[in-house]
C-alpha cells in the first residue's frame, strides 16, 4: 500500500474550496475508488454522483487535474502521484454540492430539438427499406452515454457560459443522429443556425478528445451538420431547388 494525496473540491452553489486528503491506494484503483475511500474514512458527507463504475452510465463525470474525465475510468497509475490529484466538479454547470453539478439544463435543451419524423412506410407490409450503410452511419451517435464531458470541455459553455445560445456538442451529435437518419423527414437546419448556435463551434475537436466512447464528434457529426446548414442558408442552387419544389407542390 502507498499513500496518495488528493485535493477535492468541497462546497455548494454559494462557493467552496479544495480540501486536502491523503489515502492509501493499491494496484488497479481508479479515482472513483479513492474518492469512495476518502468518503468512507474521512469525509462521510462528501457528495459524489456515480452508478455503474464501468464507464457506461456517465454519472461520475468530474475534472481530474483540470481535465474533464470519468472518475471510474481514470486509473491512478496514469496520473503523476508525486503531486496532489485535484478532483473538481464540471465547470460548465452550476455546482450543487461537492462533486455534484446540476446538469438539468441538458435535458431542457434536448426537448427543444425537433423529434424524429419518419417518412411513410414504403413496403407492402407497412415497414421501411433502407441501405445498410445509411443505418451504420448513425449508429456511432447512439453510443453516447450522456456523461456531458463534451459539454464541459467546450469553451463556448465552459468559458463563455453561452448556454442560452448554444446547445453544445452533445446535442449537435443528437441532432446529427436525427438529421442523418435515412427515414427522417424533419428539417432542423434553420434552428441549428439560429436558436441552437452551431456557428459558435470553431471545431477545435476538444469534445472529441474527451469522449469516453470515442465518438468522432467533430468530424462525423458537427462538420457535416455545418456543411448542411451553410448549404441550406447560402447556396443559391439549394435555394432555387427549394423555390421550384414549393411551386410544384402548390400553396
């Protein structure tokens, strides 16, 4: 057994500070193990959100040495234990208590995005037909565990606090899953450009870098959406086709 030092943020919505703890660690431990050990032996009132401890529920998101990560997937042998390990709540969301933040804003944002609207069935048995490659394209987005690490690392939300103007990478991925679905007929492009603020994203790929499910958020979701939004808003050929379609369809 060896000793490791931790600085854990303690506080609430009114403020807080880093508190020093020292605890024994052993081979194979992750940060969440150490936090639980501190909670059990030194700080019984330490608030921490967790559930599966397997990197699949997204509950134990925090900032470890300033980096948004899952506590249950961050092994202590990956960290420099010569210095105290800092564990803080996600900065992009309001603190509730200790390591727990209020992430309810994310669920309110999700409700603002237009829902899936399938085209009519195209087979005699009342089902649909689609190409496998189209199905495969949207499967990557469904891997999201809603840990909100991508939201936390995004500078638009983390540093500029533009939550009312930008939905963040998580919900750009969610929108991409709908927009690129082979059966969907809904149009979300105007909302992406205006209400959802896709223009704020400057594709730094910081969201991709922190995703525990290795979703290629920037390359496979955000950039294709940006291209669609720009084509819809500014491509004269797209506008002409749209006008012609309206004329054919009638009032």
